[in-house]
């Protein structure tokens, strides 16, 4: 058996708020939604360029802490960093060139998940 693809699934108590963050910060598009008996989404799949991200509603989800870290390669780190902050992220580290030839910034989304934003240094 071969793994053909994979994607992270974030658990959150507030699915719409977290999905909206990714839609605003990274122009994510909903590619799938599953609704519960009350008609509200309990799971969504988001397309982010060539990547996918799942978000599931879990009323027992605690603080994200360090349970997951995401890495997004972006066209321009400084712009992505500012856009994420404008959408509600908090800064962990501002954009900076790193020794391995990339420009990297780190932010936390509204639920505390760590996002690494990277691109090749220019």
C-alpha cells in the first residue's frame, strides 16, 4: 500500500472562525463540507494552492499548543506574514532570511496552531 497524498486536520471548537481565518489569510477555498444534523458544518476541506487542509469541529478540542505545526511555502513571505496578522494571527517571528537560503516567518492562527511561512530568499 502506498500513501498517495496527505493533509493535516485541525480540531477546533469554532470551525467557522478558523476556516474564515485561512480563507482570509491564505485565499483558501472550501472544496468540501460535511454538515451535522443542525445544518452547520462539522468538517471542511480547504484548498490552498497545491495544498489541502482539513478542519473539524470538536467541542472537546483544547488549546492547540504544540500538537501540530504547519509549513506553507508562499510566493512572498513578507506579504503573507502581514496578511496573516491582518486576518487575526499573532506573530512568533517576523520575516527573516535564514542560513539555508529561505526567508521564513512564524505566526500562530487564532486557535494557537503554529504556521511557518517560507519562500526562497531573493
